[in-house]
C-alpha cells in the first residue's frame, strides 16, 4: 500500500508554480492579492436562482473565490475532501451576497474559525467557538472521525465532537500539532448539494476555467508535498471527480458503505449530512486496520 506522499510527481498534472498567484498566510489574516490577479478578464455575475437577484463581485473577489483551497494546515495528517463549499444556514437580506464577497477576500488557506468570523448569519457574525443555531452536522462527523484518528475511544460522543469543532477542527494556530485539513472539489458555494449551480457565470469563461485548473493542480501539489496519512472524501455522487483528483483507478468496498482506493489510504464515504451517513457506518470505517495509521 502506498501513501499519498509516495506517489511520483509525474502522477500529477504538470503546472507552473502558483506562489505568485496566491499567498498562504498562516495567521488567518487577509493579504492584498498580487497585481497579476487584478485584471479584468473574468466575466459575468452570479445569480441567486431563489431570489432572482444578481451577486456582483469585483474581478479580485472572483479570483479570490476561485483560488480558495481550504481550512487548516495542509501539513495535517488527516485530510477531508468534500464536493463544494456551503453557504451556511438562514441568512437575512443581503447577507448571502455580502458573505460571497467576504469569501472573495480570503487567502488560499484559512483558519476555519477566523474565516467564518468574516461571515454573518441572521444578523450576527458566525462564531463557531460558540453554540449556535443551524446545522453543523458535516463538521460534527468530521470531528468524530478526527477524534477516532487521534485514538479517542469515545469518538462518537456528540458533545466531545462539538467541542472539537469549536476548538480544533480546521485550525491553523493550534497549540497542539494540527490534525485536520478541510478542502472541497469546488470552491464555489452552492445553495444546496445537488441543486443547479447558481453561480454559473462566475465559473464560465476561459479565465475562470484557468483559475479552477490551477486550483486543482495546487491541491495535487499540496497532497504530494505534505503526504497526509489519511484522506477521507465524502459524497458518493462525486466519486469519479474524487478519483480523478487523487489518481485513484478504482474504488473497492472494504466495509458496508465504505469505499477505498486499493493502493493508498484514501476513503470515500457518503455525504456527511442529510441522513446519508450513520454512526454504524463510521464505526465500520474506524474499525479498519488501514484507518489506524496514527496522527
């Protein structure tokens, strides 16, 4: 069995260095984008299909949105890869549009808590350190799996998982060594998984396609350079896209509901929400010998 780090660089799509395009900041603060990202090549605005209103973004914001990689430290031993960014829960008035603009100012990699403090929901900043209304089911399942990965026997304890979300999940500035990195196939947030894209124009055009291709290559570079011990993908409807990104030839079922790449520690699970995953399924995952590679 090979690790992600053991893959040859030739297994990844060749590309030119992206450091001049995006800066990684480990302190979670925003930084000015390089001038080569401030041209006027991107076209169109996003349209909110539920309200029929347009979301107008500057070219710099569009580039920032399309170049965002994820939350936490890429050097973490456990990576989670989902399908696309989510918008959050109930929002008032222009919060959706303002939040999208805020995302456009994010750095390539962000601290999960610091990033969400730039967003608002129901008139208040999203502070994941506090208990809040709305679903955090996806993060709770990640936290359960992360705690099992770290060796916690009570990994399925909901309150402990909630504490993990509030203090450790996707963090850049942990006092302990970071365990988790969270990324997505698509950096463009959607209203709901499976619904038609409501930012079609944002993702169209040669410049957008170029930035998205560069982002995908950047994720491959980070995987190869950091070599996480375990990668957990979630969302079965995207299994072909996960396979392409991670150079997986096929998926095999190693336990009921748990798919795995045959030659590396890459797992594929159902989506972490909408009643698609269960404690029993996660228990089967964390009981596998190949899961216990240590943080």
